[in-house]
C-alpha cells in the first residue's frame, strides 16, 4: 500500500499523537545491549545510535544528553513525499525554536522533540493541520 504524497492532504490529516514515556538518544559500539527495546536504530561509522526509553538507558548504564517526547504523525506518508518534514520543522522552529528530530518509518513519520515541550509541539501541529484543511 503506497502512502500519501500530496502535501496539503498530509498536513491536514497528519493526526499527531504523543506516545507515552521519555526517550533518549544514545550510542553503543556493536549490537544493542540485551534487554533494550529500541524504537529507532541507526548504524553509523562512529557507533550504533539507539533511541530507547529513558528508564531502559538508565538501567543499562548508557549515557545520553537529550530527553525527548516521541510524536507519531498518524497519516501514512509516502517515503517519496515532498515537504512534510520541512513544513513540520518550520512550524516548530517558528514557535520559539522548538527542536525536532525526524525519523521516517515505512508507514509514519516520527518526531522527537524536547520532552518538556512535547505537548506544546502536538498542539502546534494540530493547529497546522487545521490551517491546512
């Protein structure tokens, strides 16, 4: 099933949803430690980046600097869709410099924003969706 490509439709129907919990970005040499359930992994020459629940990172003794809220855009976006990431990032940046790390999954886009501002980010994205109808 192919995803949506039309930017107006993507924005109007994105349905941002805040996932429960606090998430951190960490890195390890080699495979992920036993017991971790990463929601994102990225293999880089410098190491394996993991996005995991904060309590899992703490239990494994992993270092991190950034604690995030995880927002899923519930619209099924096509991987070759153009403009969604830019529009979302611009909206959040213009709201007082709210940072946003985006990961594209096969079905949905996932945003990691500062945990303390995650509910604000969802509200801003809901306003953007309403403006896009």
